[in-house]
């Protein structure tokens, strides 16, 4: 990956073409992919530069979904300019008030802010899905497979991968006939900004949606309420699920557990890969929390075969307890 502190060589010329000649380019953030972000500062204004270098990244899906979301009245960053050959996109800057830090600093705001972003999700789900590829069983299986591919070898486990796929197939088959919506796929507290000066739901800025697909409405809800990066209590999770739908729907509850388990198994695999392959051990700190969510999901009757596989293949000491001590 490129040095996260050094702006891309093409950035100054790109900014000049966009009307930002001479602007400062300041490091802002990197993420779990090859994408990097810089804050662009000029007198009286600022913006964000997304560096999504080809061939590893393609900014076109981000642009397409951003325009879809803004067309529906949601706050996705306005696209101020792009250079697709170099993977550069100049974006509206939503500022620094991220949901994660705001809620952590002001615990009394947690219930209200979570309620608002659940309402935002409900409103998004009232619209037909964008013209996107489906969140298919093949993709769900590929993601779930990251657990067996990366996590299990890291804890010295040889597992039955054929039975793993079969167990997930039994679960995924039960959710394929549901209504599909635009699934942002990373809808959580570190990808939601609080925008000063905007009222109502437009005051929440959406980020990191370039991998959006058309899929089950439970996926983004579980992404928000089983957040790998911050603790969400079981009580708050239950309250927000009831806010999303106050009707008891066993099919939705089953889908929520299935997609929660799938997402958490995927995250365990991805975060292990970030450690093993990409030299980012900080992601190991999240594994106990993700295991706690996964264990909770596996209690649902819709996941009986998946839970049985975990019981047969992943002993308790290879789960959250494996990360209680520093890992070499």
C-alpha cells in the first residue's frame, strides 16, 4: 500500500483543474482498503480528497451511489471533481463530528442518535433498491468463507470447509425471497458524520458505501447495531430493532441473526487478514467484541446448523479467549 502520509503525485494538478490551486493537502484517514483520504484546505473553504488508486480501487461505484443517495435527499458527499484514471475524487467535507466520537464523548446522546440513524435507514428502505448487483448467496458465501480461509489457520485450526459451506447454505436459503433494498454494507458509527447546520435526517452524512449491493434490509441494521468498533449493548440493540419495526416478524428476526452471524464471521476473517497479510495488528483488538456478537447470533434457531459447525470445529479457547493475551 502507498505511504498513508504522502499525497498522490497527481493530486496537485488534479486540484488545480478543480479550482483548488495551491490548496494544502493534509492527511485525514486511511481505512482497511487501499483508499486514503486527505483534507484539502484553501482560504475560506475545505474539501476531502479520496485517493482510490487503480487497479486496486475503482471510485466509480462510490460516485454512482453518492449521486443516488443525494437524489433521494440523503446526505452523501457532493462530488466536486474526479480523475478516474488516477483514482482521485474531490468530495464535500462533512467536518470532524463523527458519530462514534460524539456518542463516546456524550453517552447521554447515544439513544437519540442511534434512534435517528435507524429512522434514516427505515426511510432509505422505503425506496426501491438502486440499480446494483444483488447481494447473492454466492457473495454471502464468499464473505463467510473468509473466516475459514484466514481466521482458522491463524489459530492453528484445520476445519471442515465443505460442511461450513453446507451449514451456511441451509441458513441463506431461508432469506432469499425477502424484499431487496439498497444495502450500504458498512453502515456503522465510524461511517456516519454529524453535519453542523443541517436539520433532521439530512444532518447525518453517509460515507464508505462504495460496496453497496441490493440485498436484505436487515443487513445494514445489524451492521449498525453489532458494530465491530464500539460496544452496543444488547439492551440498546433490542430497543433499536423495535424502533425499526414494532411488528413481531419471525422471518426478519431470523434474517437479522443470519446476516449478523455472516457479517461477524466475515469480519473475523478480514481483521485476521489485515493482521497477517497487511501488517495491521490493531484490528486484533476488535476480535473479542466481534466474537461476542457472533456467539449471540448463533443462539438463534435459524442458525442451528451453523452453530453446530462452530461447536464441532472451533473450540471455546480458539474464540474470544484466544485474544485475551498479546499475539506475537
